[in-house]
C-alpha cells in the first residue's frame, strides 16, 4: 500500500485498557515540531502488550512518523475516546471500511470473532494498490472489496455493497470519509440506532480541552475526541 505504514509498539498499559475504536495521540517528531500530537486509531492489540497503528502519510506529522526507525521511543497519550459497542443481542456484524477506514475496524473484527460473532467486512478503495492485503486478514472474516477503477473486486464505491449485506447484519460499524457517511445516512435500508461510525476529523488536543473537533449532533454540540470518535450514524447532523 503506497504511503501507508504499519507500526508495532510495545505499549503494555495502552494494550491492557484499549477498546476497539479508541485512539492514541502521537507526538510524531522528536521535539515539539509539529506542536500538536496527531490522532491515530488503535489498529490491533496483542495479549503480549503490543499495539499496532496503521496510517497513511498526508502531511508533516505523518511524514515525520513514517521516518521513525525500529527501536525508537514514541510519546503517546491513550487510549482515548469512547470506542465501538457490540450490543449483547448482536451476533452478525457488518464492518464497512472506506479507504484506510480499516485502521480501527480490524481490532473490532478480532473482538467480534472472539465473542462468537460472524464478521462481514466490506472494503473500498480507489484502486487495488490501496487495498489492505486480504492475506493479512483472518480467514474467519468474510470479505468483499470494491475499487473505483475496477482493478479489484466490484467496480464502484463500497457503499454500493451495503444494501445487500445490511439485511443480514445485527449491527453495522463504519470508518471512512464523510462522503461515505453522508451516503449511508441517506440509505433508508440501514436500521436506525444500529449503525456506529468513527469520525476522523481534524483534531487539536484529543482530550476535550480545545473544542477544535466540535461537531453538531442531535444531542447538541459534541466533541469528537471526548464524546466520540464513535457516534451513532443517526446522531450526527450532516
Ligand atoms: C480519532 C481519529 C483517528 C484517526 N485514525 C487514523 C488512522 O488510524 N490512520 C490514519 O492514517 N489516519 C487516522 N486519522 C487521521 C489522522 O489523524 C490525520 O491523517 C493526521 O492527523 C494528519 O496529520 P499530518 O500532520 O500528517 O497532516 P497535516 O499536516 O495535519 O494535514 C495535511 C492535510 O490533511 C488534512 N487533514 C488532517 N487531518 C485530517 C483528517 N482527520 N481528515 C481529513 N483531512 C485531514 C489537513 O487539513 C491538511 O490539508 C485519524 C483521525 C482521528 C480524528
């Protein structure tokens, strides 16, 4: 996957507390440039106290992070945010990843499988080079892919597959761009109150102090870092 990095960290305290959908704030450079930490989802966790981050390089922070070497120490704060909730009556989970939206969803898939749920994963990217390698996914996950140029899977966008899979699911979990959520919000076939999304907005402090990630919801103004990043799809005002 071009411009995409998978980093494994020894972080036993974070690994012990982390829930799927939570994130860490990462100091990307060696000093205070850039000043603000960057939010990254907890991608995977091991019982041995390791966590993985999966990120794409988009700007200064992630460029610096991508240059870190094996053995470096990273300064992280976390786990932060609320995370996804698998309801007790949910046995069939549908996960929808747009682009690198798989980052928080793989941890959720693992938890779902551990709890005896079935997991269907829909992954959509612009082209085949951006698709997460299917060989790295558990064979217990049923996976369908789309690419916008038709270079792998079904040609089109991932939301095109949701309608036929959502009927068979007790809950839907999604992570991707806002355009994907807007399209899902217009999909009358999705069960109300059974769709959780993770919002990856631009974030300042990550701990509810700066109000930089405030969004409009049906409950009023909320902060993505403190009240989210996971929200019910119906809660957010698009
Ligand atoms: C809760 C949360 C979890 C996240 N998890 C992941 C993850 O697991 N993997 C991953 O690759 N990314 C993730 N992101 C997005 C990631 O935080 C940003 O890509 C990163 O902060 C960019 O930092 P930068 O310094 O490289 O880019 P900057 O220099 O800060 O920005 C470069 C450009 O990207 C835009 N940008 C920055 N952040 C975002 C964003 N969140 N959405 C859209 N455009 C943005 C800026 O406006 C600017 O135009 C997550 C975001 C949030 C809020």
